[in-house]
C-alpha cells in the first residue's frame, strides 16, 4: 500500500492507494513517528484509491485510530465504497470512526449517516 500525505487548511490528508499487506500496522506506526507525530493533530484518511477494503485494510484503519487516540487527535475517514455499507453496520465500524462521504465534507465536518451512503 502507498501513502501520500498532504496538509490542507490544518488537516493532514493521508491518501492511501493499492492493496494492504499484513505489515500495514507497522507502516502506519512509521508514518506517525516520522510525519504525524504532533499531539492534537487532525488527520483525514482518504480511501478513494484503495483496491479493496478487506481484513488488512481494516487493520490499517484500526492502527490509524490507535495512533490518533494516543495523540489526542481527530481522525476522519472519507470515500468508503457504498457497496460495503452492510459490513460496517454489522461491525459497529460507524460507532468507532467518523465517516464522511468525501474529502470536502470531512474537512467541513458534515458527517454522513450509514443509510446516506
């Protein structure tokens, strides 16, 4: 999986692309040590370019959440494929993460409800 980090209006946008592997949590830890080390930072994970959202990708998102919780930061996720809506409703994913339709709504704080995907 590849990561591209940009800063826009006080938000760090992490755009991920490709397919996750079993070592993604270690890559996320490295990202936070190297690039996203500040306390209280605001991060949006943009999933628009991932190939699939499987077990390793879910581990990636959980790793992001863990790192952000340790830094008392804000984590938002955008561009989740609507075909996966049922999976997230069963898994309580929507209770653990702030999910937004697209990057613009994530930056503005216009949250989307699962039935709106």
